[in-house]
């Protein structure tokens, strides 16, 4: 199987993007893992597939596979790369498109300055919507992780997030604690573990241990979830500059019931073809 692809990234969160609008691409978990392997394959955090729309009110269908081969609901940095890809490939002339995902419809817009703004939808806090096993709907809840208890805000941005506030993201135990939180029994679909440092009300620093990928240089939905958590706790004020290890995002949220708007870059790196078994 010969596979044509484009390598892209959003703030270092890197993707293999495949055009499946003209003919379907058969992707098994094993094939996804082979593509994502940084030594034996192309290497990526996620694989993104562009497919034809399955309903009349959207322009495309967007599928996301983590490096471990599992298909997931949403990816914010990937959404920015998605609109850049379909525009650069001439698949649409629209600068704003509506895209169908497993978690609903998003609306990315390619701006004149080259940045991309994505309407990521309204955050969900109800435990059954995340999903998160809890009898409480408190905004901040304790989570027992190993021999410690951390205070988290559980929120869905189309995919599940557990955000905790830390004094310094540089010294936070992201690898150790993130791996334990990702597979915590109270998150039946696993979870993205966010570590948020508040610099001032309009500036935050963030690291995210992503479900199925480990720590990445940036996580778009993680930045959205972190800002929502920070605003809800009274620590941040919209809009917020979110500094990740891969660069900066701007996140705006007007409060409960409102969608989260994410703005940042999307970059094409190279195009190539690989052969898969």
C-alpha cells in the first residue's frame, strides 16, 4: 500500500495528514502505529485523515488517530492544520469551513495573517459528558493519584481533560503523574492530563500529557481546557496567551454556555510517499 501524505505541525504538535477525499484509505491500528513510529516510520503525535462530508451542513469529515493507533474525538492543533491543508491542496476555496468530528462540528477559519482561529465548541463539565466518574459536579475535585491527592478540573473539549494548577510547569512531574492520571480508573475513556501555571490573569504556561501520545510540545484542546479551568477558578481573564513548549496560542472564552476560540499557527513541513504492509 503506497500512501501519500503531508507532514505538518501546530506549535511542534506534529501530524501526518492524509487526503482521503477521492478514495478511502484503509488504516488499521497497526498501520497507524507504523506511520507514527519516529524510528521506523514517518513519526507523529497524531495522524489526521481528511474525508468527504457525510452530511449536507458540513464541508469535510475529520478523523484523528493517536500514535498508539486509537481513534479519538478531537485535536485542536490538528484542526488548525486541517484547514490549512484543505486550503493549500485546493480542496476548498473557503477560508472558514465546517468540519465534522466524532465529538461534533467545529469551525476553523484561515485568517489573512496566516494564523488559524477555530471555534472549538462549548466546554462540557457534566461528569457523564467527559466521561468522569464522580457523584459531584464541583468545578474543582480531588483525585487520588498514587500516594498523593491532586485538585483537578475535569472538562471535555470534545475530548476529556483533567487540569491541575501547578506552581511551575518546568518542575511539575508531568511524565510520572501524567501517565497515572491518563489511565486513572475515574476516567473510563482515559484522559489528557494538563499542568497549568498561571503567570498573570492574561498569561499562562502549560504542559499536557496526552492520552495515547505522551507529553507533546503543544495541545490545542488542552490549552482550551486549561484556560476554561483557570477562568472558572478566577485565576485567568479572557483572552489568555498560553505558552507551551512549542510556542504560543491565544484562547478566548466568554464563560459558561459560550464556545472556546483558539488561535495559532499551522505549518506544512514536507510531502512524501511511504509504503505500508
